[in-house]
DNA sequence: TCAATCAACTTTGTATACAATCGATAGGCG
DNA sequence: CGCCTATCGATTGTATACAAAGTTGATTGA
C-alpha cells in the first residue's frame, strides 16, 4: 500500500502524478489494465479520486479509457512515437527561434548555467542526474521563448515522452553527443543565429526518434529499471 | 433543463462536449463560475459526471479548477490568444509541409473538393456554413500530413480556438481573403512547393491573431451571438 | 465607526451505495 | 463435437451521503 503526498490538497492530482511516474518507470507496462479497486486499495483512497486521476491521464494521452471495459496503459507503437518526437522537435525549434531574439541577458545566463549543470551531471555518471539537468536546460529555452502557451505545450509533450527520453540516455554515447549538441545550441543562441539554433535543436530532438535500432534494443531492458 | 445525448454511453464525455459548446458560444463567458450543483440540475444528472466533465475541460485548458473554490471559465487574454494562434500557425505549417510530399492523389482531390465547398459556402453568405467548410479544408491538410499525432494536436488546438476563429469570419472581407489564401495553398500543395505552402498557410493562420484591432472590435458583439 | 474574529452556510472533495453494462462460462441446440 | 445463447459474476458508471475547506456575514471590541 502506497501513501500519497497531500501537497496539492487534491488527492486526485497527487494520484495522477504517482500514476504517471509508475507508468513512466514501467511499473504498469503498456497494455496493462489499471483496475480501479486495486488502485484504490493501493493508495488507500476510494474509487472517486482514482477515477478522476485516470480521466486526467486519459486526457494527457497516457491511458485509454474504454467505456465499461476499463482503462489501459496506452501502447504507444514505434511509428506513433516517431510522430510524437517529430512534433516535439518542431515545438522546440519554434521555442529556440523565438528565444534567440527574445531572451533577456539573465535568461541567457540561466541557459549557460543549465548547460554547465548538464556537463557536471554527465561527469558524475548518474543517468538520472543528467536527465534532470537536461530537463532544466530545455526548460530554460521554453521560458526564453516568452510564449507561455508554447512553453506549456512543450512541457506537456515533453512529459508524455519522459519515459522514452529517459531510456534514450542509456544508448551508447548518447549523453556525450547530447552535451555537444547542447553546446552548439548555446553558441547559436548567444550569437543570435536563429536559423542555426533551430536546425541544431530540431535534429537534437529528432535523433531520439530516428535512431530506433538502438532505441528498441534498449527497450528490452526498460522494465527492469523501474 | 437540458438533456444530453447518450451517444458515447459515458455521460461525462457528452457533458464535456455540451459545456465546450456553451463556453465557445459565450453562454458561459470567461471568468464565470461553473457551479457543480447548478450544472447537475441543468443536465439532470448527479454531480459525479459533472465533476468528471469539468476535469476534462480543465485538462483541455478551457477552465481552471481552483481547489475548494470552484471552476471558472478561463479568461484567455488577448496576448495569450496571440500566442495560441502562433502555435497553431506553426502546427499547420508543419502539416502542410508534410502534406506536400505525402498526400496521395485521392487526398489531393479531397483538398480541392474541400476548397470548392468553401467557395460555394461563401456564396451562400452564411458564415456558419463557411465556418464548417473551412474546418473541413484544414482537416484535409491534417490528414494529408500522414502524422496522426500531429493531426490530433492540430485538431485539439483548433478546437480550443474555435470560438475565436468563428468571430474572425465576421471581420470585414475576411471570408474573401480567406478564400484567396486557400487557393494559394491548394496551388502550392499541388505544385509540391512545400516552402511556399508552409509560408502561405502560416500567415493565413497568423493573420487571425495579428489583426486585433478588428478582432477586439468584433469581440464586443461576441456575447450576443451564442 | 472600523477592523478583526468567529460562526454558520455554501461549495467542493471524498466515500459508499446502487445501477448498468460487459465478459466469461456453462448449458443447450444444431 | 462445435457453435450459439443465456445467465451469472465482475467491473465500470452514476447517484447520494458525508466530511472538509472556504467564504461571507454579523457581532464585539477598540
């Protein structure tokens, strides 16, 4: 039985985050069924907040609710995953294009800081540390776009792809390559070269969707990580 | 008291659509409060499906749920609206870029058909007819992208902007200009000129967010339409 | 008279009870 | 023996009841 933090004062929201994490870490693999009463027992709450959390997850596209049948973790096929990364790449490209001409000096500094944090996280060798530093790096670009709606969309999609991006980091040399791509992005942004920044960032994202030989290979180990 | 179609077998989903429409048509203006018991009475259901529908709406960004305070129709300010149209423009540009090299002959034909329908709808003079024909035109482009995830995202955002796009059509000469832009898009797609198609479509969307003198002026009449 | 505090009411959040629908299994029919 | 059908069980969907939090108003004190 798991207890859930009440920071939000709404149990459903906390439940959603807990379930998100469980799905991302593979505790509930794609295609598996999320039984309401089982979940209610596990979290020691009634079915009501569980249902509300499941609805939020279905709106986020993480699960599919089939009426009168149950909710299942969506099995995102490889082709669809590629599609999602393509859209993600375009959103991030748009962010950095805007960021190039809109970032304040402080925001540029924050971007450099985030990049530095990525470098040191990579040196520690902990994939999880690098993962979070990487998220902060991209977040800095979202903020720099000065388009809050775009930033929200980018965050939402990044969240949906979280589990798969995490796996990507276990591909050979991925962290090292990711770092050099980040450096190129920072350089282009500081130089105000929107077109170059856009292209580098786009391929920085796309590469995760394209190199699927490595990806699928790493996917076999995915379940054990959780 | 309003009854709600049971086509989905899930009341909550039907309720969501009904509320979406009510928000879009201005029955519930931005900032207004959506009381659960009032809604439950209106639709002759209990609070449970109402709550579930409201959660779906909040996930879609249409309303904001403030814990223990209530749910309010989000007041989308003009600046945020511009941001949303910018993202919409980019999504559609991506769609048409992909569509240029992926559309089948049948899909190209469907696009031309949709454009023709727009022309005849414009001649009838009914703004609503043109609105729907216009939606089908853009839908043809989404489908033509052959990226189903992108298409879903585009549809979702188009839906969120529905109310405002509808108003745009009441701006002077907007329909006429819209038609000629559509023609240019069709020409570029058939010619396989991705870059040109992308640029035309992008500005076709952006113009709705940019010409806000007209837009705000028309906004005054918005509430009376619903 | 104004401000602060407290209490009652209103509304949301959660739990439980009831209804409806789906799936599986067993029995009958071809 | 196989397939179709009906009934039973399990699970979701909805309603209602209860709990907790917030807001509003009045009352009391300065």
